[in-house]
């Protein structure tokens, strides 16, 4: 969708008043990739849930870099990060946003 300069300010003000996850969810819906949105935001939600668990945070803080392959919490966090990344890549490069991302978002 193209916006006139007159329409842009109210649109941006309304969008920036929303929480970031709401804006992201709307982008997935507007670009007709709800499945990617569910996977991405679901992964983000599960990651936040992990971080709210004191035992998981303690495990992540305690493992040395050399032992990350043995940590179930680390492996799950990594899997969730990859799931989130795949959803965001789908939004940015497999929707009408792709041409704008290529033109304005990649330097």
C-alpha cells in the first residue's frame, strides 16, 4: 500500500502507540502469512516463558561456552531463536514487503 505524506504521520503515530509484538502480528496478517506469524510469535512467547523460569536462567548463566551442546535449555533457546528467525525472514522476503526490504532495508 502506498501512503501519501498527509496519511503517513497519523499512520505512524497509531502504529508506534502499539506494543511491538502487536505491530509485528499485524504485519504478518496484513502480508497474508499468518502461519509464519504464529510460528514466530509462538517461539518468541516460549522464549520469554523460558526466561521467566529461574531454573532455566540459572542454567543458561552457569554453562560455559564449551558445554552449550549439553544444555537442554540452551538447545531449546537456540531452536526457538531459529524458529523466530525463519518467521521473520518469511515476512521480510516472501511477501510484498520483499521489494521494499531489498530497496530500503539492505545496505
